[in-house]
């Protein structure tokens, strides 16, 4: 089981509490004390939240209408810097003959114990607060698109969300991925 040291856990909880209290519009009916108590009983979730934080995701609890569970999302303004320059998946990584990236999005999400945002979740989260104004983020790609060698990503430009396609083997310094973690 992946578990943080007591010191790292406390540091993470302090960061999460500070972010939680500064952004109450994301979770107006939730109390930190209750959330903290739940988190302290979920060491593997805390480990994953720490990975989200460590890679620049700035996770925070966001209550979306479609969500049934308490869920943390990457709330950084731009795509997490520690998760950029990744192609989409292992198949895409293996297909790169020249200049392959170090990681791929799907595998990195699994390593972190988190889920990749879907296109619908990306849209839902954009209704709560704007992000990816200068960057873009890979999102979970439908299998029919992936079978044809493509992958999809989203960003926010001109006040609206755009979904684009690219070869799954592509990677850019301005494109990362956003994740979520349900408790």
C-alpha cells in the first residue's frame, strides 16, 4: 500500500486546507473538518493527492452536479507542468521512432492512482472556473478515435471550450493532462 510519511501527510493536509478555504465556491456545502477526517482514513488516496500536488495539479475538492462522490480535481490555472510533454498512451509511445517522450498520459495517471478527465468532465469543470487559457490538456479519448491513431485534448480560448484531435504519439511542452480522484 502506498502511504505518505506523517510529516508529508501533514504538509499535504495543510496545503489542501488552505486551498479549500480560499476556494469555497468550488464546494460551498462541505466542511473541511469532515473532509479531513475522511482523508485521514484513506492513506492511498492521500498518496495520490500528493502526486497530483507534486506534479503541479493543485488539487481541490470540486462539487459538480454530475458527481455522486467527493472528488478532487486538478485546479491549476494551466495544465500541470509536471505532467506535460507526454504522448497519449503506451502504444503511441512505442510508435515514436525519433525523440520519444519520457512518459505517456495513460500510464502516468495509473502510476499516480488517478483518472484522466473525460471531455464531459472537462466541460463541467470549466463551468466552475476557467483554466487552460494558454495550455491544453489531453482528455480520455474514445476507443473508436484511438483505434484510428488519434487522441483528443481540450483548452479554453475566446471564452469557450474547444476539443481538438492530434496523433496520439504527439507531445508538446504546453500540453499536459488533468486528473481527478474520487474518495
